[in-house]
C-alpha cells in the first residue's frame, strides 16, 4: 500500500468506522448469501431466489429517500449504533425460523428496511473524518472493506453453514453486529458538523432540494446512475448464481462462493488498492466508464467458458502443463469473476468519491437515500425478469443478454451520447 492509503488507515476516527463496516458487512453479506442458499434448497427455484433478492431491494424503494432525509437530521453515530443492534436482534430471530420460507422473507425484508437508515449514515460520514485530498484513497479502502468482507462472508458462508447448522450460524453472525456496534460506540464525529443538523427542517422540501441538486449537477446524476447500474448487476448475478452453479458449472451450490464470489471480491480489493495507490488525480469519469465496458465483456463471456476450454489452443497449452494445472471451465470462470471485480471497483470507488466531493454534509444523507431508492427501483424489474427468464430460457441466455446490454451502455458512455 502507498503512504496515502496507510495514512488514511492510521486515522483513528476513520479506522473505527472502517472496522465497524467490515464486521457489519461480513454479517450482512453472509446472512444474505445463506438466505439465498436456504431459499433455493427449500424450493429448488430461481424464482424463489428472486423473491429473496427482492426483500433486499423493495425496502430501498419504500424507505430509502425518507430514511436519507431523517438521517441528515439525526446523529449519524447513533443511527449507526442502533441499526447494528437491531440487526443483531433480527439474526437471533432468524435462527429460530430458518426452515420457514415465509418467515425468511419477512425477516429479510425487515433487515433491509433497517439497513436503509444504516447506509446513508455510513458512507456520508467519510468526508467528516478525512481530508478532501484523501477521499479517493478513503473510498478505495472502504471499497476494499465492503468487498473484502464479501470475500470473507461468501467464501466462508457454505463452510459456516455446514459447521454451525442452519440455526446456530445466525447466532454466530449476530456477534459480528455486536462488534460493529462496539466500534461505532468509540467513533468520534466532529460535533460542530453534527450540531448543524439539530434545527427543525421540512422533510419534503429537503428531498425536493436534493432532487434539484441532482438534476442540475451532471457529475452527481452520472455517479448515481453508475452506482445504481453496478448494484443492479450484483443483484442480478445473485439471482442467477445458484442456477449458474447447477446448470453451467455443474457444481454444488455451496461451492459457488469459492469459485465465483471469492475471485470477484479479490478482484474488487485488487482494483480498489490499485485505484487508491496509482490513480489519484486521474479522471474519475473515465475510470467508471472503463469499468462498465470491462464488466459487460466479463459477464458476456461467463456462459462460454466451456467452449473456450475446449478450443485447440487451450488443449495445446494444457499439453505442456501438469494435469493439476490444466485449464478448465472453472479456471476461466474464476478469471472472469476476478476481472468483473476489478470492473466493479472502477465504477464504485470514483463514483462514490464524486458524490462526496460534490455534496455537503447537510444533504449527503438524502443523496445516498435517493441512491438506495434508485438502486431498488431500477433493479426491481430486472431481478424479477432474470429469475423468470432463467427458469424458462436458462441461465446462459440471460447472462448473454445482460453482458450485451452492459457493453451497449458502456459504448454509449464512451461515445458521450449520454452527457
């Protein structure tokens, strides 16, 4: 890591926020993936998995904007602390209802609803804790924390599910939310900036002001669009994941985290480190557009790993390699997942930095609340269609369509058709 990255990490205030993020993200992401596995096992249906993903996203549509407005009024430290405590309680409840699909849907929905208050209180705090010229590096670290946590969560979710069982695994994960709440307890946010929010405000008017700012600021609405696109793709891949493992890779669903999620998260971490170390001062817009194109190509190629693995040049390469190193469809999928992670970093890190640079502390929570609502709203139909189409046409056909659409969007952005 460069001195810039290290100096941000050594900032005690940022470190407490970073540590809380890591523990809460591990618990939240592992819970989500375990719920996807349980839904598929209980129903053997991609549509049932879609419904689980919808319980993650619909609350953002219903509560995201309002939550962001209220978070701007409240003490962000208190919001972060209590949302972790509440999610601890929900995981305890999940431990005693893991075999009831309806209860899983309800508790997953409530968790996502609480998280709508957590998100606009977390990332918007970063500019209060670091200097402006450290924002890109701080967001790179935050991206590393989020996707490194995903790496740990998804890589170990199948293992933890087998070790602890479907009840005890949720009890174990609940302790991570307790640790996150503990780090938040010791977090100190500058009081003078919190005090500015104490006065009474008109929620409707504040939301209107936020939308007006988005409409007239190109950097903000482009960043919102790119992050929304990135999050929608992640949710679509989450829906298709179990079917992709079974139909295309012909592996056990529990092996998917190791062979796909893990390399994708590693790619995100690698990309975040690279951006934080070497791309300070580079065009954030260009980074994000490159990420869209690279991501589209990676998704487009995912279903065709078996065809690539059967090509003569791959066979020629394998003839010179030991049997254990022979290139197969799984190796190709691991590589593409890693590249997909890098692409996501190129979208996530610079776009988040732009949002923080171009907004004030008094409005930032609402902007992130709107982002949550946009991500939930725009992903709603694609998630439903992805599950249904995968059941009818197959996962490969859906992945081909998603990858092609993303490449098309990337080309439009590159040609500056969208200003």
